[in-house]
C-alpha cells in the first residue's frame, strides 16, 4: 500500500506538474480531517507522511500525568512509559493510530480534500505560467461563443476574448484558430481568468516582431503604434543602423512582410511611418500621404495646427477623420487641420482686429501678429516686454496697450468679432447653397440624359411594333 501511494504521488507530480510537497501536504490535511471526523475534534491529532514506509501516519498526542482527568488528552505515567521509557510527567507523547479503521465516509472526505488541493495547485500553476506571459501573443482554438465573448482553448486552460477586444466585423466558429495578445491574467475563485485582445496596438507591434527579424533583433525599433481596429493602423519606426531602411525592412520584398500582418488582422490597412525626433517633422510624416504646408506649434497646450493646401484637406483628415486621429494617437500631440484658405482668412481677421486699435499701423500689426499677440493680450501686456517687439518702443507700447484696453472695455472688440463670425457663417451658408444648386442641376441633367437614352432605345421597338400592326391589317 505504501509503495502504491508513493507511486501515485510520483505519477501525479509528473502528469499534473504539481510539486510533490504540495501533494504530500494535501494528503496530510485530508487524513487529518478524516481522523478528526472519526476520532473526534477534541483530540489532538497530527498527520505525517513517512517517506520510508510511503504512507500517512496518524498520531494522537497526550500529556503525561499521574492521575487522568481527561482520557482524550491525558495518559498515565505507567502507560506512557510502555511507549517511551524516558518520558516524564508533563511531557507530550504521540500515540500512533490505526488508519485502516477509517470508514467509507471518512475515506470519501479524504478523497474530496485531496481533489480540491490538487485542483487549487493546478490553478496556481496555470496562473503563474500565464502571468509571466503577459504581453505575449498566444494562439488557441475557438471552443464556443458566450454572449458575444469567445472562449479560446489554449491547451491547459481556456482564455476569454471579450466582445470589446474583438476586431469589428470578425466572426468565428468553433474550431477556428484564434490569435490574440495576452493583456491580463486574474486569479478568481473559479480559477485563473486569462483575457486576450485583438484590438490593442501592442498586438500590431508583436506581429511585426514575429515577421520582421530586424525588429525582433532591435535593429529597427517601433516607437509607437495606433490602430482603428479592422480599418487602418499606423506604426512609427526608426533604425539604429544607418544602413538599414526601417520602412523597407517592415514592408519586405514586394510587401510580403507587411501583407502577412495585414492578413492576420483581416485586411487592416497599415501605414509605416518614419519616426523623427523633431515633433513637427514626425507629425508631417504621420499625416502622409497628405502634404503639409505649415505647422504651428503650441507647446503649452501640447497641440499643433497643421496647414494644408485646400485640395489636400480631405486627404489629411481622412475618411471619418481616421488619418488625423491616428496621427494624433501616434505622435501624442493634439492636431487641428486647417486649409490654406481658412488660415488666410483667420490671419486677415486677426490683422483687421489689430488694425482697429487706435494708433496701430500695418507694420506694427504685422509684427504683433508674428509674435502671436491679440488685442486681448496687448491690453494686458507688460509695457517693458511689449517694447522688445520689433517696431515698438516704450512710448508706443504704452499707447497701444492703453488703446487696446479701451477697445476691449468699450465692447468694440466683441462687436467686431461677432461681425466677422456672422460674415464667416454667411459665406459658409452661401457656399452650401451654391453646392446644393450645382448638385440639383447635375441631377436634373443626368435624369434628362437617362430619359433620352431610354426613349432612343425604345424607338426601334415601337417602330417595329407599328410595322407589324400595319402588316396584319393588310
């Protein structure tokens, strides 16, 4: 029996990967619980695994006394010395119990405790195994779908791919291969909860590491990534070796490398952008294929105003704002796309407001605008600092500041701003009306053209029918 138990322990340790000490502890706990049920909880019983005999031994400990008051916890000196001649009054002596007398219920209790301990140990092993793998790409098989969430079989355990972490439009059936990024491992009462994602930018980076040896080796670094899952993505790359083109390395021969990533992400278009330490150049690269005319940087608000040609505006913004949104996520800057026409109008309006200040001339207005000064800022400006602006001196700065403050307090500035805003709204409305009129005219022309073609197509048939009718009459 002893050798059989040792063999079972060795086999479970090998099959389940559970440490032998954990199994022995589980056996001792199970036997102790069963013994207390059989012999009573008031008795002091301990269980120990005997490696030599290969079995669990049970001992009931009693205190050596001259006169017994409690049979369950005490033993007389004479009886104790039969077990151990060196024992003295007050010592605790262990009496071995016969575990073979356990009944069916006690054995069942021991079995349940062992099973629970083994299950807990398995859960800890699985948790520790996957917890260190957080941030890796794992592959499994779709087992089933529950309330939109995919249950993925990873071999030793199942993982969950929540609906929010799935690429929009993707569909799976039981048995399909599923590749995901391991984002979280949680220990729960029901066992480890392993959460996967297919929408996070980290998945894109890991896929490029798998496909591009230069990325995996660190020659090409992926600085940042941004995704609109299932639609479009951008990654910023830089090379630590001047002889290696980072974009070319990621694209591969005839696009083979990037196409493998695109296929894994179910057709998601990927833009590979050269990273640049200079933020403005990096943003221009990120907005490609749109061509940028000018970049205005606001360091305080960590934002940029991007000026593009009128015919590049829609390209820079992208469908549903995807291009500028991804460029903003990629660079970490707040971006505002402005057309050259709108920027020119904004400049003219700003100069017009500056020129409305009494004592202001065109040269001073140009200089103030170049330094980013508005009427409100001039009204609150420090005279000494304003005098440092080209074209201004202390006397002129004092005069302009006073007149700007008067313009603000009198309400003239607010009134002019309202007039400019109303004019802009009217221009937009007129442009929309003109556009709608052109659209209606084109629609009417297309309709007339279609009607004409239909009439011309029906004419031969009508003529043939008329000829046939005349022949039948004759």
